[in-house]
C-alpha cells in the first residue's frame, strides 16, 4: 500500500476509535494523531481540520455500507428476503460502531452547516436506493397500499434511522420491541409478494 494512503487510513481508523470513545464534541485531533502514531501535522496535511477529518471518515464508512446495500438489493430474490438481510446488516452496523458515527455526524450537522450539508448529501444516497427498490416492488406487484414508492421509501428509511437512535439510547427489547417491529415489516412484504404471486398463478375466469 502507498505510504500516504496507509497514513490516511491509519488516521481515519484512529478517528473512528476516538469518535466512538469520546463523541464528536470531545474529539481531539491531537488524541487522534497519538492513536494513529503520526505527527499532528500529518493529520492536518491529509484532512485540513477536525471537520475535514470527520467528513472523510463518514464518507468512507457511508460509501462502504451503501455499496454493500446496493449490491444486496440488486440480487434476484424476493424482496422480503432482501429486507431481512437489511435488518441483519443493521445488527452488524450497530456492533461495528457505524451507527454511532452516523448519529454523531447528524448531531454535529445541526450546528455546523458544512457538516450538515455533507451529511444531507451522503444520506441522500440511501433514500435514492430505497426509492429505487420501492419502485421495483411497485412495478412487480402493483400499488403498495395507499403509498407511493417514494413515500414508502421515506417511511422505511425514517423507521431505520429513528430505530438506530433509540437503540443507541438504550431503548432495547425490555423497553421497546424495536428490532422485532422492524422485522415484522418483512412479514408484511412477504404476505404481499405471496398474495400477488398466487393471484398471478390463478387461471383467468371468462
């Protein structure tokens, strides 16, 4: 690996570790540099500032997971199975710390216009992906209740995003059935798909 690329990745990995430990407000570029084992000047050389560092970290984390999700939703299998896979991915993202990074960035974006604009753009990729998935379901199975494809994508994305925030706050199974509620949406999708498949298989009545 190129030395500059290796240094950049080490700094990003260190920033991720410090962000999970200290939160955005407590994040120190000096501590990040110490954890990465590089001079502070290297951090400023590669990222310019704390804000630039955090945005680069979020972009890297977001791109990896959006690519994973896009590849998964492109698979030729029932939508309910792909949705269940998305629920499994949520567990992975909670364990890895990505969800914490995401929520920290959103909170930082409330008071920092540059971060807010960048987060808005990056999250737009998720809404675009889910919109495409919902439009595919609409083409295959017809209207999805009273919802347009875009409305359904917005609801699903918002449900996941809000669930992530609540899970980070400790609202777990004993308080709110968040995980099971998300997964039961997959049950509804399966019922819809199975019902439409049975209708398509029935002989036409003259």
